[in-house]
C-alpha cells in the first residue's frame, strides 16, 4: 500500500516517463531550471557587485559571468534531472 506522498510521486513518475528521459532532462533540467537560474543569478550577482545600469549589463565582467553561468547552471540542471529520473526509475520500475 502506497502512502499519499508515494502515490503522488508515482503519478509524477508516470507523467515524466510518458515524456521520455531526454525530453524531460532537456526541458525540466536545462530549459526550465538551468537557463532561468543562470540569467537570474547573473543579474543578482551584478546587482550585488556593481549595481544595475545599462552600462553594467554590457560590461565585460557581466558578460563573462553570464557565459560561465550559462554553462554551470544548465549543467547542474542536467545532473539534477538525471539523478531524479534514476531515483524514480529505481523506486517505481523495479
């Protein structure tokens, strides 16, 4: 007998599985989480360091930080989505 939480996880897993692993990882891990986090964290860090102005959003420090974040956060989203997929696959497909 599954608890309410486990039933919810099972339904979530069924939806995820119907999408497919690659699409789930790309959409949820990279596009839905990684890219917004990269952009928002870049802006927040820029605000904390130099403040926000039109010039500060086009300077070299901001662009360097944006490029690094556009690599790091989508990569983190990819890893996180892959781990979640494997965890639910082991839990519900065994």
